[in-house]
């Protein structure tokens, strides 16, 4: 049987080029395994081989994210591997970010399975752990011996196209996807043990983490309203008549940017709601009751506010569903910055 | 209260004219058992089949699973208020037939679930695949309403289990176990330094095929109350719940409640198992509020440090579960909850219909939406046609060759929320 | 969404009917609205009064934006 | 049938179940929805937005969304302020039901009349189980 072909990514340190002083080292490709790749090869038991190793300085990768990724993806493509593996990066922050980023880039470009390994506090886990398999390792290279068997086993499973078990079984960080598996003890025994730990104030791990709610510190108030540029953002789904962007009526996957330059009033027939989460009669009759353009235009004329931003942003967010709106709120914010907006009035239905 | 359980291990079941237990083989007289069942005029036909572990047999649609037990000493008989007088049970001696069960099968309404596969890839999902099952298949008499039929099937199962267990009344069990439940004062004197822990059991209580009975009382009409854990071992709690196969508690589960068993194991070692509170899962929201308030008050009254809460079902019981959990935590009592998940076939959706940051210690029985493909088995007890209209099955589930594609929620007990199984999810 | 926009550096006034949800999603300046289907208006009123009501809510929102807060605050009228 | 509910004149019933419609229309205001399961939830949501308050859990019973065509929900007849718990429950129920209906391949057109009747009966008994509690208070 032919061996699975693997390409391995490591940094300048594990590539035995040098320490921090060599962190600017640009990507280079060598054939066969290098450094930790030798140990990893031993885990394959002849079923796979590392055909090439790509070595790149951590500083270089992090300072040239896009070009480095593009160059490395091409190097990987030439080898036509079955699997791509990076690291493990342990608790090295820049190395971890590089491993996560290059794995994601290779996965997206070449559609092959990818994996890496790092310590739970490595920022790369937060950034990429939901999208790629990241094996949980110890915090330093002293954990190499225990990390490689886990990485090797998962790598072979990925290469064979086998079903990947739950995160705790395989040793990777949870991707937020619930996967069934069989524990060693029955649920009631686990519950009693968990309670005993909780009672003793010892650490315990819940099997189902509840959705979490984080907070943001309040931004300072605007000093002078009369020069402020006020923008309206709504999750009430107000759109031009006919919903040109086809914003979905629930849990929208996108948002709309609409010009209200020269518009004094959102009149019936020109504006409506795309929101499926409430009775639309009132909003369709007068969209100002969701996006108060009429009132803010008046206040602009009266000089109370500096100006009403010429665009408003609209999407459909459902009341209590913890929305996946994070992504487009970030995009909206980017545009609001470009438009020199001072403050935002967000309206929800 | 002290209860002694004496166990008989059943290695096989055979039909015979002379019923007896011999070298681990239980011989039962099918004609006599059927005659007893048919004494209920609401039932038109009844027959028995035997399904053994490893056989190529599928049982569907399963109504209830019951472990045969007989009380040989102490007050009352098994299943008080249901199949015997309402005497208080939970003390004395009870004999248990281990390794077997009585399974009731019969379509009460046209859609229903409950699959037990005795072999093949499906056998890992139902714990009852590992038992020697005496399967009672019944049909209703003409004109019997679904409500009456449900009651008749439930009673037939309980009676059959009691009749079978009578065979061991005069025999000597292979091993015994003792369970003692002290009153509050005695238990705190005996274990002054151990954390005080109780068990809160939530009982499904929502209507036809959704009910649970406590000493014969419909659980939706109870206020949360204290009960001795040993009472459950004598059948004080009986299942009338046939919807949602994977996470309903059968009568077998109630008799062998694993939370109770494991709390007893830890009792006197790492904790003081003070007792148990039973509460309900009603449809009416004010009932949910009242019951959760009262449950938290009882826990507070018992002076507890910790509580394990088990759930039954999904959807509206998630609301009860989170209410119970948050209100008990608000009393300064630490909780662990046991639930299961409906995270979608891809495992990406939110698992529960409710959530709270206070529910920070969760044990899960797994994702019930997981899809499985199961090849046909040689013999079907009941009718496999039902797989198309049972919870978790769907149109096209039954393939031409008899194979099934369905969610694991079709398997009786697959994601049990008493923590009966080893399955979990991450 | 309130949270993500605020994270990017803008003070946000969140006008919504269900203020507890606004708190849960992490808004810092919260302005109570009229009703879910019409947060800034009341179709049962005549147009002039409807607009007057809307103006009051918007003024409250602007008041919130010019007020420094240190924690999640609901601006009752 | 529905005798307990007779005493509670201020109950609104939203249902797409003919059996419930028949039994309850003598004593309550019934919004009969000719459509599917989800539409019952949406109508209920609109009523909650208007200030009615849930009496029964929108996911009552163990037959899950996507596994039955029928759904019945009871609300208070009086309109008061928007009730938070009702809102939260209905929103969550809509999200879950949408997903389960999409993922389930349940097609009520394939149901036989007997199956439909059985589903109606279960939905009915679940609601009926709430009726005895109607006089005992609301969540508001």
C-alpha cells in the first residue's frame, strides 16, 4: 500500500536554524522530515511519511501573514500531500498563531485535512480552534514526547478519512460541535464525582458548557452633540421596498447598507421590514418607528446634532437567540469608522 | 428505613409448562401468563416472545421495560397504588431477577417509538439489548380508548413482572445488598463532617403517554415531596411515559435508578446521602414555577450542601431543569445536572432549549439527534412499519431491505438522563 | 451587536423594548422603547403625536450618548 | 371534554389541531391556524408582543417539533405589559422548532387519517393536562 504523504510546518527554532535572532527567516522547503518530524514519523508506523518540511521564522510569518501564507500554500500544493500538519507550538504565541493560520490557509486552498498542536493558553487556540483540529499539548517542548503520539494518531485517522471521535477522546480542542462517544463510567457516577469535586471547591469540567456572555467596557460619552455624526443601526430588518439584498427573515446571514442621503422620512411603499420575528404591520406602514430618520433629520436641521450619517445599516436579529451577528457587526463597525461616525443609535424590535 | 435486595441472576428464559428457576434458566408458562393478562377485558390478544442478547431480533414499538421483583418481607407489595395496595414500601426484603426484563409492546397510538436491537450496530444504544427479554405483545379489544388501552398495557406489564418474580419467593438469593435510609437527625449525627447531598428527580408529567405515577398518583398533581430512595426500589414510581424513547425513564430505570445507586456507593465515604426529592414537569407554566420554588425550599429545609438533578425528556423540561438548578443554586446549594442533548444531526446547534450560567456542572447522556444506519435484523417483534412515524425516525427511514436510518433517539434508553449509560458528548 | 460595535470604539445607545435582553447581550446604554413591533412609535396615535413620542425616545438616546456611564445603565425617561 | 377550561373565560387558545378547536371553542377564544406547527408559534409570538402572557410551555409534550404536525398553546386573555418569560420561551421555541422542522424529514401529507387523529389526541391530552391548573395562577 502506498504511504500517505504528509507536509510538516515548523518554525526556525524547531527547524534548527536558530532562536529569536533568526525569527525573520523566510519560508523554505526541505525534503523529508526535520526536527520534530523525525519523532512524528515514528508514530506513523510506516503508514505515512513526511515528504517535505516547511520552515519559517515566527516573526516573518506574523509580519507577512498574507504573502507568507500564499508562498507556503504553493510549496504545499507542489507536494500534493494527503495531510498537512504544523507544530506543535506548545505555548509559543507567535508560533501558535502561525501554525493555526497556515493550517486554515492550506485547508481552505487545498481542501485537505490539517492539524496542529498547542497549549490551551496559546492565542492560536482562541483564534483557530473552532476551525481546525488543534491537539492539546503541554506548555513547553518538554511535552513533545506526550504530544506526538496524539498528533500522529489523529493524523492517520484524518488521512484514512475515518470518523473523528469527540474532542476528549482524540485530544483536540472542542470545536463547539457535539460528538457522541462512550465514557468509561456511566453518567450517574460522573455526576456524583463532579458534585464531590464541586463541593470541595476542586476544579471540575462540565460536559456541556453553557453559552457564555461577555461584556465590553462602555465607551466615553460624546462631548459635543452639535458636531457629532450620528449613525443608525437596526436589527429590526428595515430595508428598501422589495428587500434588494434578500436579507433573511430570521437569523440573517448578512446585513444591508442603505443610503438615506436627502431622505427626510421613511415613507410607506419605499421602506419595509424583512424581519420575520414580529408582526410587520406597523413597520411596513411607517419604518420610522424602527429607524427614526424623520426625527433625526429634524434634529440635524435644528442643529441639535451635527449630522445624520448618510448610511444606515440593517439586519435581522432575533430577540433572544444569541446571534451569529458578531461577524457583520465587526464589518459594520469598520465602515462606521471610515465614515467618521461619532456615536451609534442601535434599534431593536 | 432499611431495604435488603436479594439477587437472582437470570442467564436465559425458556417457555415450559412447569414454571421454575433452574441453574440460572427461568422457565415460564406462556399460557398461564397470557391468561392472566387477558383477564383484563380491555385486551383482546396477548402473547409472549423471548429475545436474548446477540439474537438477530428487533423489538418495536417498546412501551415499558420492567424488572421482575417480589417483596418477601416488610410492608406492602411491588408497585403500590398501581398493581397492589397503597402500603408504604421500601423496607424489609425484596428479591430481584437480574439480567432480564419484561418488555411491553403494542401500538397505542399510531406513532411511537422505542426500539431495542438484540444484536448488530444498534445494540450499543439501548441498555436493554444486554438483557434476556420476555416480550409481551398485546392488542386492544374493540372500542377501547387509547387512554384505557395505555392503562391496560401498563398494568399487564407490571402484573407479568410480579407473576414471574413469584417463582423465586421461596428460593435463596445468590447475593444480597443493603440500603439504609436514616432520618434527617440520625444521618447528620452519624456523618457530621460529610457534605449533605440529596437527589432531585424530575418526573415527566404531561398527558397521555407522558405520565409518571407515584404510589398510583399522577405526578402532575403532586407538589414536590420527599421520598425514601429505597421506596423507588420497590416500585413506588412507575412509568406511564412512552413518548421520546431515548430519554424517558422506564419502570426498569426507576427500579434501578443509577443516581441513587451511586449516591449510596459514595454515602459515608465522600458525602452523606440525605434523601431524595421528586418533582414534576408540567405543561402549565405556573406549575413549573410553583414546583421549582417548592423543590428549592425543600432542599434548603434539608440543610443541603449539594444536589444532583436528573431530567426526563427535552424541550419544556429544559425550562424546569434550569429553574430547579438556578433556584437551588440561589439557596447556596451546589448542583450537578444530568441531561441529554438535541444538538442537531450535525451537532452544531444549541443543545438545550434553555440555559443559565449557574448550570456550570452538567453531565450529558449524548446528542439524541445523531444519525445511525442499522442493517435489518432477521426477526421483528412488533412491527417495523412504525419506524417511519416514531420520534427520530422519518419518512424513508425504513429501507426496502429492512435497514433503518434514524436518529439514536429511537432507541429505548439511549440518552437516558438518569446517567444510566456511558454515552456522553463533547 | 451592541457589544461588537461598542468594542470597535463607538458609544452605542440601544433602543429596545425588552431591556433585560439588552442587558444580556451586553449593551451599556439602554433606552426603553414602546413595543416590539414598533419600538419608536405607536400606530394607534395620530401622526403628530406618534412623531412626538418618537422624538422623546430619540432625545433620551442622545442624552444617553452624552452621558458617561461605568456600567450597564437603563435610561428611563 | 375541556370541562375544566369552562371556568376560565379569559384563556386564549392558539392551535392548528381540529380536535382542540372543537373542544375549546365553546369556552375560550380560539385562534385556529390552518397552517403548520411553526405558524402556531408565530401567531403566539405576535400575541405575546401585544401583551398576552403564556399559560403553557410552547414546547409542551415530548413529541418534538418536526415530529408532529400539531401544536396548541394557551395564553391569558387579558392584555397587559409585555411578559419577559413568555417572550424568552416563545423566541427559543421558534428557533428550535425551525431547526428541527428543517432537519426532520417529516411530511404530514404522508400521514394516514388515523395517524393524524392520534397526533391530535396526544396534543389534546397535553393541553388538557394544563386545564386543571388554569385557575391556579399565571406566571405574571
